[in-house]
C-alpha cells in the first residue's frame, strides 16, 4: 500500500510513540515491578499515547486489508498487541505478576503466572496420555516434592507405590497415577571427584569475596594445569574475576589461555576450550547447564557462591510474598530448593563420563554455617569432601600419577 500515505504516517506515529514510551523509564538492563513503572511521571500518558497510535494504525490497516494478506496479518497483530497492552494494565487479572524489562533501546512488558501449577496440571491431566519427566537435577536430597509442587503434580491425582504400578488411569479414567523413582549416578563420585569448601573465606556479600575466590582458586588452577571453569552468580563478579586472573597470570608467568563469556558465542568458546586442553574459562550462569566437556580438558569447576536468585527480581519477589502470605516459608520451601537444583546443575559440569576426574570448589561458607546448607550439599553427588587446600591440590598429584 505504498500509495496510501496515511498508513506510512500512522506507522511513523506509532514508532515515535513507542520510543517515547521507552524514554518514560530511565533504567537500562533492569527488571522493574509493574506498579513501580506505572507510577512514574509521564508513564501513564506515554502508555496511553502508544495505545492510541496503535488503535489508529489498526483502523488504517483494516481499510487496506483487502489489498494483501500481509496487511490483513498486520491488522491481526495490531489487535493482538492492543489486547496485550490492555491486559498489562488490567489490575483485575489475578494470579499473574505484572512487570517490565528495560533494555538499551526497548522496553518489554510481561505478565508472568505467579504459579504454573494449575496451568500445567490441566495439560497433564486433561488428556489420556502418559508423561515422563527425567533429569539429573529434579530432586532435592532425593525428594521430588518441590518439583511436583511447582509443576502441579503433587496431591493432584492418585499416587502409586513402587509395588503397585498399573494402569495410568483409575477406574473412572479421569485421574493419573504419579510415580517417582530415584537412581544413583553410574559415576564413581567418591573416587572421581572432590568437593572442596575453602576455609576462612569472607562472607559472599562482602566486597572482597571475589578477590578471595580468585586467590583461593589459583593453586588449583596451577595444579590442574589450567583446565578450569570459574562460574559466577553475577556478571559483575565474573568481569572482576577475569581482570584479576589476567593480572595474576602475568605476575606468575602462567600461560594458560584465559577466556571469558561474551568474547564469542557459547558454542565457539566451548570448542576453543576443548581444543586447547589447558584453558581457563570465566563465565556466569549461561554455562551452568547444557554444557558438556568430557575428558581431560576440564578438571576444576569453581562456583563462587550459592546461586540464590536475585531478591529484586519482580517475579521472585511476588512469589515469595505469596508463599509467605499463605503461611508458608518461602525461603525454605522455594528459594533453598531452587538454589540446590541450580547448584547441582553447575556442579554437573565437572564429571561427564566414567573416566573424568576433578575438583569442585564452592566458595560459600553458608554450606556449613547455615542450617539449610546441609540440605543443599547433600543434594550434590556423593563426592569426598574437604576444607583443606593442600588436600585439594594433592588430588591432582594423584591424578597425574594415575
């Protein structure tokens, strides 16, 4: 519809309105609660202007929709966007978290379910089919309760014992039986791996914690001949550790290739890491799962602290508030199991087959200082444990001898 100038002008008006809406929020790369965003000066006006510009463009598209299917498709998209914008403003919609995410040149609006349990329960139990969930990280200390609760699978159907597993449906044919099973790993973790929790580390929320992690990890890196992942729970700590390692490698004359997340795609970095055979990779949680480095190229995994989700995340904050308001203990029943599962995923980078050997270093004394710490480390594979730096370094002397 190049001959219909009103349509081009309408698109331009909407583009400008979208840019003005982005400018109504000053933050970059931030997740913000919906209520806080909606209360900003000028935001309501900018949001309404964007809705009006979208509605005007939609009318123009409708007038031309008979000319081409592409224009009709655009009209349908405009209807969809208008509905989404209205839903984000509708405070009567219950069970969802309203929030916004600011990027450098854009602003995304989200409605996230407070819980997916009921939604997913309807999917699983709504049809006569079997579902199988498998993973090395679904259980917390051998218990599947957290996962089943989150997924709407707990106390929502018949429960079958290990000795009485028959048809997936009861006599009425409308409820499925739930069965869980836990098998140990085929890997010989007590002999293949060592869990090292250094002594005398500063608390994880102190400014010198990252420096202490790097200083404590250096003897391990040297003993292993590189071959190390250093995984951090924040990009700020990752960047700080990378700069420190560059300096310390130069000071000590260490020629291990040093890599950092962001200097290439994850696939490219992993290919380089495997080929080099003695590299050190500094990364964040992007490398905590879905990463497989078998063999001698990886022998040390360092995790700086327990991976509790950021408390300022709007969705997490809303879920914590909802659990606490219902009389539950959000920290013990939600945050601790989530951290245990995430930590197990990060730890799983170390031993990938029957011949791998290595040391897992976790730089967080809360594992032994806090009552919940035992629950977390008991969710890890049954590795031999130590707090002695000399014993951790000696692991690699034994490795070289073998």
